[in-house]
C-alpha cells in the first residue's frame, strides 16, 4: 500500500532516509492522527553537544499518510546533524508537508533542559483553502 | 428494552458479534455518553504482530443507545483481525454510526508504542442538520 | 433559611428523601456552584448488581440553592433502586431542576468499570431565555 | 507605595483587618494576577463546626493592587465567623472589589468535604465598560 | 548568527547582562517558542528577603529570536535586585520586547509561597497590527 | 475446579453469599495473590448512613484459593449491614481465613472520609508454624 | 459501646472536649488503625498567627479504640491555642495514650510552609513489654 | 551470541515460540534485570473472555540471559490460551526458569479489573544454595 | 525559649547568620523532626553561576531544637558563597550538628540539573552511643 | 582540585573521553551521592538502531569523587557505540569503579521500550572490607 512518492528532504538525502507514505484509507472525512516520539536526538550546531527532545506530530491527512517505520528512520537521520531548536522544528514540518501534503500538520518539539531553561517550539502548516470543521465541544 | 435493530458490520459479521441498541431514555435533550475501553487488541496487517489500544467513544444519542455488553463483544471481534491504525478507527466509527445513527459520535484510538512512536487516531461523525448547543463555559 | 418548597421527586418519594432549598444569598449575579459526590451507588436494573459512580453537579442558581444535607440524602435514596446509566443521570437532572429551577445545571455521572468499559454520562438544563456571560479567559 | 485607601469591609471591621492597596505599577496594560491561599478556615453558621477551604483570587488590576500581607490578615478575619459557602465567596468578592476596583476579579472557594460532598463556589466581578482582550491561543 | 542588536535593559545595564538575539530562521510563518526557567530568584524590595519564581516565556518571533545563553544571564541579573511581583514581571516583558520586537510575547512568573499565599503574574505584548491565526482545534 | 467446601460466615449466611474456593494450582511454592475491590459499601451501625471503602486482600494460599465471583458476592453482602470500621475488617479477615485456611492473609480497608477524618484498618492472619521466606531485596 | 473512661487532657479540659473510647472489638490480635485529619489548625504561640497541619494517627489498640467524633472535637479544641510544632505533636501523643493506653501509637503532624520551610514532626509511644510481630514482607 | 539451548515450554510448543537465551556478559557478579511488558493478553478458561495483564519479570542471571525478541514471542503465545490468574503466573515462572536457570527470578502479573476486583499474582524462584548479597540501603 | 547558645559556623560568620536553638520540649523521648526548604541557592565555585537546590533536614533532637527563623537566615547565607555539591552538604551537616548536638541528623541536598545531570548528596551524623529504637513496621 | 588520575576506559579511549576526579571533601564520613542522567543514547549492536536510557549512579565516595563535566562527556561517548543492555550497564560500572575506587557504587540503566518491553539493569560494586553503617529508619 506504500505510495510511489518517497519524499527525500534536503537534509535527510544525506542520511539516506526518505519519508514513505501510503494512501489515506478514509480520504472522505477529516480526521486527526497524533504521533509522539520521545526518542529524538540531534547535535547543538554551536557546541557539538547532544540535544534530546520529544517530537509530537499532529495532522489531518489528505490523500496520503506517513508510513510509521520510515518516519522513525527519518527522525533518526537527525542524530548526527547540528540543528538549532527553531530550525529543526521548521525542517521537520517542511519535510512532512513535502511528503504528505496534508490538510493540516503541527510539529511540537519539546527539548530537555539546557542552561537551566526548558524550550519547546511549535509550528503549523495549513493547506490553502482548507478550514477545519467547527469543533464540537461536548459538555 | 433492546431494540429490534441489531446492526452487524461487515467485519463483525465474520466474528458473529453484532452491536445491539436500546431506546434512548431521554431523546428530548442532547446529552453526552462517554465510554473508555482499555482492553482493545488487534493484529498488525503487515507483520501479524499484536497491537494494543485504548478506545474512547463519545456520542450524543438520537433515538438509540448502544448496549454495553454487545459493545464489549464487538470490540473483542477485532482480536484476530489485521487492522491498520487509521483504518480500524474508521471502521469502528462506521459500525457505531450504522448501529445507533447518533447525532454525534467520536472515536479515539490510543495505541501503545511501536518503533518508539506512540500513535492515536480520532475520527468523528455528525448527523446532517444537527448542530451542538453553544457550550456553556462556567467560570 | 430553608425555603418552604421541599421538592419530592417521583423516585425519591418512595425513599422519603426530598431535596430542600434555601434562598440564593447573591441572586443579583450569575455565579457557579460545583459539587462532587464520590459516594453514589445504585443497582443495575438488568442484573441487580450494584453500580458505583461519582456524581458532579455544576449549577448557576436563580432564586434557590440546594441544601447540602438534603442533597446527600437524596443521592442515598438511589441505593436500592434499579437505574440505567443514561436514565439515572437524566433523573437526577430533572429532580434538581424541579427543586431549584436554576439558570443552568449540569449533571455528570462517572461510573466505575463494567465489562472492561468505563462509562460516564453528562446532561444539562438551561433556563429558557438565560444566556451565560461571555467567559473571561485570562492569560 | 501603600495607597491611602484602606478598605474595611463590614465583616472585617469587627475583626480589625482592612485590605490595603498599592498603586498598580503597570496601569497601562491589562495583565493577570493570580493568588492561591490554601489556609482559609471559617465556621459553619448552622453547626458552629469549622470549615476549611482554598481560596483562589484572579484579577486584572486597574489603578490599585491588593497588598499581600493585608490580604492574609483579611482572610484570617473569617476564622471565627459563621459563613455559608455561597455567602462567604460573595463577601470576599465584594470586599476585594471595594478595595481595588479592579477591571476584573474572580474568587474561587474550594471547600473540603462535608457529608461526603465536595463543594466549590466561583463568583466574578467585571468593571462596567471593560472587555478583555481577545485571548491569544498559541498552538 | 547573533544579531548586531544587543539590547541592554535599564536594570540589566547595572548588572552587565544584555539580551542577545539571532535572526529568526523561519520568519515567513507564525510559530510559537516556549521557554521555562525554574531558577529565578530576586529580593523582596520591602524586606530584602529572597523570592523564588519559575519564569515562563511564550512568544511568536518576528525577525529576531532571543539567544538562550544571554537569556539565562539576563534572568540571573535579578538575583541581587529588589523587585515586586507585579513590577518584575512587567520589566521582563518590556526588556524582551525591546530586544526581540516579537509579534507576540507572554511572561508568566510563578512565585513560591509567601505568608501562606502563592502568587503568579501574567503579562502580554502584542505587536500592533498583528493578529494570531484562528486556532485549529483538532478533536 | 471449585472445591466442595463452600464456607458460609455467620454474617453472610443471612445474605446467602458463601465464599467458594478452588484448589491452589501451585501448592508446592509460597506465592502472593493481591486483590483490590474499590466497590465496598456498608452502613454505619450508629447512624444508618452509608460508608464506602476500598478493600485490599493479600494472601499466600495453602491448599485453596478464593473464587473471584463468590468473593464479589460476599463483599456485596455487607451492603445492608451495619458494621463498625474495626469490626468489619476483622469479620472479612475471619471469613476469608475460614474459607481458605491460607498460610498468610492481610485485609486492608480504606474508608472514605467521615467528619473530616480518613480511616483505614489493617488486620492479618498467619498460619501457625508458617514463616515467610526471607525476602529477596534486589537492588 | 462507648467506654466509661472519657479522658480529658489538661489542654482540652479548658476547651471542653474529651476523647471518648469504646471497647476494641478484636482485642485478641494486633492490628493497625490509621487516621488522617487534613483539617487541623492552631495558633503560633510567638506571633499569634494561624498554623495549618494534617495530623496522622496510627495505632495498635489494646483494650480501647478512640471514638471518631470525640477525636474530631478534640482536634478542633486546638483552634484557639498557641502551640509550637514539636510541643503540639507531643501533646496529641500524650492525650491519645492517656485515653486509649494502646499497644503502639504514632502521631505525625505535617505543617504547611512557614518562612519557605515545610516542617513535620513524628512521635511514638510503645506499651512497655509489647513488641510488634515480625513484619511479613510479601513479594 | 544466542545460546544453543532454545527451551520450549509445554504450552508454547503448541504455539511454536521457544525462549532463546544468550550468555550472561557479566557472570562474575550478581546483578538485576527488570522487564515490564504491558501487552499481555490471554483467555479466561471458564468463559473464554479475554483477560489483559502487565507482566513484570525481575531476575538475577546465572550463565544465561533471556533474549528479548523470543520473550516477546513467548508472551504472545498465550494470546489464544485459556489461563487462570494463579496458573498463568506459575507457568511463566516455570518456563523462564527452565530456559535461563537463573539465580533468582520473580514474575508479577497485574491483571485488569474483572467483576470490580483488580488481581495480581507474584511468584518467585531461587536457585538452591544461592543467597542474595545483603542489600545496601543508602540514606 | 531561645537557648543561650547561638552557634555561628565558620562560613556563616561572614554572612552574620547564626543558628539559634531552643530547649527540646520533649527530651524524654526520641522523635523525628523533618524540614524541607525548596528555596536554597548558592554559587558554583568554578564558574560563579547560580545553583539551586532543595534542602531536607531530618533529625532526632537531644536537648536542643533549631529555631525556624534562624535556620531560614542560615540557609540564605549561602546565596553569595561558592559551594561544591558535596562540600555544601557536609558544611550544613557540620553547622547543624554544632548548633544542636542532636542524637541523629541527616541532610539531603537535591540540586537542579547541570549539564543534563541531576545530583543529590546525603550525609548523616549520629551521636556516639545513641542507637535508634527498633523501627515499628505496621502492616 | 581535579585529581591527577584521569581514568580512560577501554571503550572511551577510542572516543577520547576520560573520567576525571577530584578529592573527596569529606573523606572522614560515609555519605551518598546520587546522579541521574536522562540523556543517554547508544546503538543496538544487532540492528544498529538507537537505544535511549536514563542512567542512575549512586555511590559512597572513598578518596575521590567523579567530576560532573567529565562524566557527561563519558556518557556521551556511548552515542556511536553498539552496546547490549546488560553489557553497557556493566561497562559503566567498571569504568566508574576504575576511576573513583569508591566504597560503594550502583549503576541503574532504565531503557525505553523495545518490542513492547521495558528493560532496566542494575549492577553494584562494593569495596572489599567495607560495610555500610546500619541504616537509621526514622519513623
Ligand atoms: Ca500511519
Ligand atoms: Ca553519531
Ligand atoms: Ca449504555
Ligand atoms: Ca489469535
Ligand atoms: Ca449550598
Ligand atoms: Ca501584590
Ligand atoms: Ca477562634
Ligand atoms: Ca532560541
Ligand atoms: Ca547576591
Ligand atoms: Ca483467584
Ligand atoms: Ca439496600
Ligand atoms: Ca474508630
Ligand atoms: Ca536481555
Ligand atoms: Ca483469538
Ligand atoms: Ca522547630
Ligand atoms: Ca561531583
């Protein structure tokens, strides 16, 4: 069921890890997929020291869903890359949008403490013309 | 009080577990029923390995409510079925909507970790023409 | 300060436990009263087995408030009654509305697990013509 | 920096504890002050038995802020007073509004359990003509 | 990548700790950066006694982001300064806005208990003309 | 596999709920069975008011184990009985020892708050001549 | 069932609140009663300011158990008394031992923060000649 | 490094899942390996209904360690087997001891609620002649 | 009640903060006092950067108890001192032992994270010839 | 104060990261140092996939303490090494013992889930002839 559209981001091309996709089994409705990966590590581009983060990915698929194993390998491909907090979050967003072209996608990167300060970064993509259904807030 | 409308989904027909319903005792008002089942298991269609999830079902009944014991048996019927995360969530949604024809229904499937990544999927049904009351947000 | 309007619901009449009220000491403003009772038990009407729940009652009083001790006795009156989840929640709502005629009232019944499934039910009453103040969401 | 406007509520006059204020150091912008006092006790007016509560005070100051030590003394002044749940919450609201004339103020009183039931009461004041800024909900 | 705009607040000039910035790597989109520093201490201006707080900084960068190490040093510069709760929160807001000129910035200061009362203060800045995107509330 | 030794305690004889047992499948070794029942209710013998508790049962079986469904019915049989905290704990201990004759058994009853005070009672039985193996405390 | 031995401590004599007891229903075995009262308040003997604590009482009764309602009234009798942390804990221990003459009794007083420091005090009584059974540490 | 001693338990022989082992890399010292598997399911032998448990395995290896993937497959082999709580715990203990011949091994099975009662079972094996080092309890 | 023995440690002499004591009100029995101070800060002697810790002090007093306010001032006296983790813990132990000459005293210092590593240090003093009572481990 | 005994383990020699030490500032007494590092990653020697763990190190120093920064670098040196769970724990133990020659040292490695199973490993070293003081268990 994997699609023929392996998307290889600029960064991950070096590391050889492309995001693979498969056809959304329910394209007729908007629905949410949430993923949480507590095993993300990259390197600080200034000091070369390791950084650790938990990556959250929330999305509304359009025609494609990301394949879980390729996502795992994609996230591993940052292990030896220097990446600033704000930049790495934006890169993951760009690569996932490039691979899936989703209706909506949000990346949240929660980094472990550095210098006594905990940082997280949140970035979103919205497909032009798409609007979410009005949320139903049940009591 | 069980209704005469046992709804047997395509998948559950094989397993012999139909969702039974009973008449909504308060059809005159919108109200919310929330159910949480931490005992859901199915099989990965690719590898045959077991997957485990907690299933949440939140709904506003119309003329029918789902009978609790038949729901339990219905969820058990996935035990030996291969089912992708996104697809199984959609199937449960479709079957419950087929059985109850509710004003609103949301299925949330929270899967245990696979490959270091935690995934959950959320899908909703809204009866055409139904809108929720404006929520009262008390201080 | 107890009002002269003891309201005796159909069900609680048998058990002899009427909801008593007292005059709202601040009728000039909308405000919220929240009550939580973790000591509710009734019987399953199908099997006769005991069910246990926590009952939440949130309301905006109009001219009357419910008296705490009579509420406790009222909730005890379900101890020997058969009561389905959806029906008991609606009955408590009806009885409290009958006793207090509040501007707003919400009943949430969180039941302990049965058949591996946790169920809760939420029902609301709004006085015709009443609208809540726009909520102030402070940062 | 304490203002010359000590406000002595009717109740607290007996106990000799006036709420003191000081000039808001940032009157040019709306901002939120939140206070939480887990050390509140008063007496049940019916039985004379002690009640215990946590008091939350959330406000947007206008020209005045409440001085912390006088607030502590003010809350202590309820120690020997009989006070119903709904009434004491309203009194604290009235006294703080009288002392500070804030743009917005909310009092939440969370009482410890009585008769197996946990009660809390929430009351708000809004300065006429003041509206909160539209909240910024960051992802 | 550090910008040429070191901003030295009035207060921090004494302490010699300027906030440094670097160019926002994704200026084309609104995104959120959240920082939490549990290691903040200053002195009570009235009694000279130490106060302790956790500082939260949430912002949407425009052309500049704050450099993490300079932020740490900036927050340390309050260690020997007298600072009222409401005033210190406003000062941190002003200094960060002066350094970054962000689209949006919120400072939350959660102080440890004094006199049995826990206090926190929240203040916000919004760039004139900027409005946040309508939030996407996924189910 | 149920044993032929249904043990009917004095109290439970009235309620018709005997504890049933089955043969210990591993009588050759000491091992621990722990059970927790959060759905226990009885009546205060002084006031007739309902009490609620969580019952914990920890035991080392000898030749018999208690059958789960009969235990549930046995605990339900206290629903309409007056029972002091200290006495009900001792009765449950006596009845379980009478039914199972275990090597060791401990009953812990954690009652919900009464008069602002939370009470629990713990009682144990040890078979004469039995001593537990020295515990292995792994690092 | 209340014993004829109301014990009136020196301190509680002034306040008129004697500890009452009843006959231990299971004097033939050692067992544990644990009580927790989160509603204790007294006054600082130096400053007159209120202190708040949670009192834990754990005991092995001998011939007598403390009656719950009299214990509540006894703890209330400290409301207007000045009492140092170390001294009040010892007084409660002495009074309970005087009333019950238990085999073992432990009082733990957990006070709320003062001056940024949380204090608790633990004191024990052991009946001469009594030794606890060797504890059974189940795996 | 996998040993040549695949041990196939009686039960798992049917399911074709043998426990594999590898040589203990540090046989010269006693040390602890702890494993927790929250994904265990079997069937109730009486009713055929699914049971769910978390299995804990704590051991001190001797010459062999259990291989992680074979352990996972071994635990899956219970999926379609009827197994009483006490019996399944003992079987897992026996099979792991048969495969590893460890110095010490403890199996803890925590089952999800049935009939309102939570059950867990703990069983241990000790190699004859082995005694654990006296535990070092650091302050 | 403050003793005439203000003990001024070598370090705190510079800062002018002596530990004061008062007579133990219950010298006839061993009992435990536990204190927790989450507001400790000192400086790293290598880098001059602030460190933050929570200090726990557990002791069995002999003839003297430490006075709470002087303890607070004593802990503040480290604010401007350089102090290694292991050394500062030992110094606090030495100073408290010098001031109180307790039967037993334990200092636990839990430091906030540095370099991604959380450190705590625990040191104890025992009066020669003193042994603790055998602990009573109630079930 | 760093000692002249940089100890370079076999493994870390390749990576160039030696453990440095400094003189124990309180060699005259046994005391405990606890360290927790949630930022450990290595590679699975079988699959090359990254593993993540939290490393705990608890020790009683003798003449030397480990220097914090060198420890951080030492733990980073595993980032590109293949290391089985049981083996890596033993290696860290051996290297720390080689560097510090402590009276006691315990390494606990808590790995993130693999194949649905959470594993941790605990190993200890005791200096020959050293025995810990009898622990003081305060009530
Ligand atoms: Ca997927
Ligand atoms: Ca690498
Ligand atoms: Ca139902
Ligand atoms: Ca199967
Ligand atoms: Ca009321
Ligand atoms: Ca203030
Ligand atoms: Ca008083
Ligand atoms: Ca940054
Ligand atoms: Ca300073
Ligand atoms: Ca059983
Ligand atoms: Ca009944
Ligand atoms: Ca009692
Ligand atoms: Ca292994
Ligand atoms: Ca099956
Ligand atoms: Ca003291
Ligand atoms: Ca160190």
